[in-house]
């Protein structure tokens, strides 16, 4: 895909959604960190539902730590892998309290050193909480980048590097939000909904899908 077509894709997505953001509900970097940690192999909807119960009670490292693993597990038991996630949340809170004064660090190395925080989670926090132009490649972005031809890659790291290389600088901050939403609601895994895709004329996916009634 050439640079002109890539720019046109981002301009189209921007025109429809000028200020995209995560669908996870949060009000502080710490709330975002916890929500993203919990969202692994879970839906944003399920995480938001659980956090609407937990955050009014505990939304700081100290308050969450005081809940203990069982207390956190009770709030998040509707989320997949909840026991492992509860353990990681408590361990992360301990580190934040002991090493960072109860604040979420704004550096990749520090974030990735936290239990349950990988590169994707760190990228979401760096981008959404701290305004850094990172791209968190999840299954949606990986699919969209490869299917459209925007930034093909054999694995998530390759796609991340390709997106960083080929995305015009002015779109880097919002790129991963646009692509996640596009993959979640239009360029779906089982059957992309090409018939109402705004970037369909620019997309290099060949077997375009017709509307369901055709």
C-alpha cells in the first residue's frame, strides 16, 4: 500500500471520529491501568461493568491493595481468568506503593515490569493516559493492518513496527483507537462488513463481502 492511500485511510477515519479514545471507562491513569490489565481475553463491556462496582469503593493503589486478592476477585469474578488477574492487580498495587509513591509510571520499562502488564497494556496506558504516540496492537489491529494492507506483519510486534513506520506523524496518537474500533465494529474477524465500510475503496482486501441479503 502506498503512502497516499495510507494517508487517505487515516483522513477518512479521522473525519468520522476526530477524537477517538478507549471504550474502557476510567478517570485516572491508575483506573485505566487496572481496566486494561483486566481486559485481556475479556470484553471492555465486562470490565466496565465490574469496575462500576469496584472503583467507587477502591480506585487507588492503597485502597485496592487493602481489598486483598479475595476482595478484588469478588469484584471481577465475572471476568475471565479473574483469580490470576486479582493476584496481578494486588502485586502491581504493592509495587506502585513501594516504588512509585502510589503513582502510575509514565515509562515503558517501568510499566512492563509490573505483574500482568505486557507491551500491549503498556502501550495503551502510555498513549491514553500520558499522550504518547504508541500503538497497542491487539487482535483487531493485527487483523485490520494485515487484511487491508495498511501495515502487514507476521506477528503483533511486526505490525506495531510497520504501523509506527508508515503512519503519518499527525495520526500516530489516535491510530490505534481508530483501528481497534474499525476492527471491532466493521472489519470483523469472521466476516468483514465491506458493504458499509468507509475505507472499502482504499482497502486492498480482495474478496469484498456483499450484504447478508445478497
